[in-house]
């Protein structure tokens, strides 16, 4: 590019000063992404307050985070070492259908692909023929999770994500961001100054008197929504009638044994409990509805259930499930908890931060905020969140835990039409589908629908063309292939230790 072209470009670049309000996972993900990818075009400042701190949870992730890390050039070993990360191949759901039942929603592909219908149709037909195989027998990630085996690298067949320490992750991303020129300001934002005419944010005022001016503001202030809601009044679409949990108590404990490569999600009488194994400690927590369980009883239940020495004090976090009506309003974009919260059940929040910042970079308003960019950003954000919402509501709604008031309510509550239609289609004909760009694939929908106890009445008629012997051959062949892949994998805990700490002084 010659100098005149560069000059012309920078002249048009009206949005240059980006101010990020908040330094939790959302703030530092945004800072790391913007600075590594667009740093030369922007001046980025992040304001955070140590006194306020972060929400301190959010430790289970999903596989697309690896693509994001790849985009940023993050070294996996360095990242895993810095964040005490372990591998996650899926989530084990315990007691969700009925007490005593268990299924795994793994990140893998189950069985083999066929263009007319997915593998689960053939598996269902096998059941009709009398084959009593489990659906998860045909998925490498599922079996590797159960066996506690894992490897990463080009030869690994696994689709996986991480369990990570949220505080360390923010610190890790901060180092990257500062290396790429992000200025961090410590201080408490006490006022948001807006243009009297347009309402656009002009600057943030800190308690010490410092004023931070910007062209574009990213609200990563957490549930407070300091900019997007308190200043700009975006509005909130409340989803409590579909997702009734409104509270959580997190608690960290010392690890009592080798980490398994999956998250545990255990249904309790008025919500569910998570168990996220890191290298040296375990993240635990109870998510519940305060309408059905008091904070005292929730805390007592959690303390009774955890299996290691507590390392933190339990504390209650209150939230409202739903989404900010406009994630982008005026010259402010909300990311993370400031933009809404679905529920941590399928570990989608950090993912939504990543897709939010990637979307912003794709639609970045270099020449000034335009309504077309804003509307498209908000449309994509809404569709993405609604699809995830439906998937989460499915877990709650299709349950057979009769007699627990909370679960009875979830079973009987009205659900979004979009989800009702999906359930109907699966129940009648075993059909499942993935909307355009939808995060959760057919594999995910099928594992959860079957796992929650939704039994299809029929499957695709094409499966009737298969003989008993062909079915036998298909299942035996697939099972052998899965077993071969799993047996070739090392033990998860040993692999992680070696991968993260090879070369450490003894
Ligand atoms: P926060 O962590 O709250 O950060 C807010 C930032 O803003 C802080 O730095 C704070 O200091 C700053 N701030 C606020 N007010 C001011 C002010 N006035 N002045 C200056 N600074 C200010 N997500 C997942 O992906 N996986 C999970 O397993 C998962 N589990 C979760 C479990 C629970 C119970 C909850 C509640 C959430 C969970 N999440 C999970 C969501 C995840 O925690 C968040 O998406 C993630 O941590 C991002 O939070 P945040 O950065 O938006 O907000």
C-alpha cells in the first residue's frame, strides 16, 4: 500500500479510540481479540476495578474456543499451563431424566453419516431389531470421556474443549493484550458521560476524577450493564418463564483424584450442580431457583455434596436469565454478562463472548456507527441466543423427575414454539436438524433428547432396507473403530501433566 492510500484509509477511520469497561473474561477476550487482529487501526483502553472484582465463575468451555485461540495464535501448552486447564470431551448429565439415570452429551460425532438420515435412525432401527447397544458406544469422544483418556495434537481424533481457571484465563489474556498495546486503567467508573443530543457515550468518569474518552465503548461490566443498561437503557428480555433458575452458589475444592475429561452436571431437587475438574482443584456450584430453594438450604446441600476440602467460601450469585434487547445501542456494544445470560448448563457464555467480538470485528464501524451494521449485529446475536436458549430449555422441560415441585413446573411450563416444534418432530419421526449457523449440531440435539428420555415413535423408513446381518456388521464395525481409537489414547491426567509440565525442573 502506498502512503497516499494509507493516509486516505486512516482519514476515514473515524472510530479509533475503543474503551472496554470491565476486565472479566469478557473484557479481556475483547481486548485480546481486538488488539491482536485490529491493533494497528485502534487505540484500546480497558478499565477495570480490582475492588469490584469479577464474577469469578465460568470455567467450562466448548470446542469453538480452540478456533478462537488458533486465530489469536495462542500456544496451547502455554495456555493450558497458565490456566490449570484440563480437557473436556463433553458433559455427563446425572439424574436429569429420572433419578439414577445418566447420559453424556459429548462433543463428538456418533456413528457414521448418511445423506438421507442421520445415524440415530439406524441405531433406533437396530433397537427395534433387538440390538441393545447404547447410543454412546459409537462415539469416540463419549468412550474416551468414560475411559478417562485424552490426547491433543494433529494425530488426535478428538473434538474437545477445556476446563480452565477463569481468573487465570483473564490474566493470561491480559498479558497478550498488553503486549499488543492495550492500556489498562485501574479504577471505578462512577459516571458515564453522554452526548446531550445523540445519547452516544463520550467518556467514562472514574472515581479519582480521571476521564476516559472514546469513540466506541464495549460494555463488559458484568450483570450491572453499566453502559448498555444504566446509561443507554437498552432493555432486557426476561426468559425466567422458560429458564427459572435465578441463583448459584460456587465453591472451589481441592482435587481428590485424577481429573476426568468431562464436566459433571447433576440434577438436584430444585436445580443442578456442576463439577468442573481442573489440574489441582475442582470448581463446584449449585444452580437453583430461589422460588423453590432457600440460599441457606442451597449452600448446605452443596457443602454436603462436594467431595474435597473447600478452598473458598460459598457465596450466592443472583441472576436473571434473558438477553439485552439491543446488544449494540448507540456507540456501545455489550459483551458477556452485560449482554445477557442464558444459564451455565451447556457452558455457552464464554463462547458467546467470542462470537460477539468476532462479529463486531466483522462488522466493525470504522467509518462511524451506522444503523445497518447495528441491526445486523443485533439480529445475528438474537438468533444465536434464541437457538441456544431452546437447547437449554429442552434439558429442563423434558424430564421425568415427578414429585419435585421445581421439575414438575419445568415439565408443565409453556416452551418456545420453536422448541415445541423440534420436540414434536423428534418424538414422531426421530427427525432432528441444525438451523443455519446454529451452535449445537444434530449430534447434540439427539444425544440430549434421547438422554432426557424422549423416545421417538418411528424412525426413517429407509432403515427398513437394512437386514439384520447388515445391522450387525454396521454396529460391530463402528464399535471396533471407536475402541481402536480410544485404546490408542493415553490416560488424560498423565497426558495433561506431561503436556503442560514437560521440561519443568524436578
Ligand atoms: P464479570 O466477570 O462480572 O466482569 C465484570 C468486570 O467489570 C470486572 O472486571 C469488574 O471489576 C468490572 N466492573 C464492573 N463495574 C465496574 C465499575 N463501576 N468500574 C470499573 N469496573 C467495573 N460461562 C461459561 O462459558 N462456562 C461456564 O461454565 C460458566 N459457568 C457459569 C456459572 C455461573 C453461576 C455464572 C453466573 C456464570 C457462568 N458462566 C459460564 C458465565 C461466565 O462466568 C461469564 O460469561 C464470564 O465470566 C464473563 O463475565 P463478564 O466478564 O461479563 O463479567
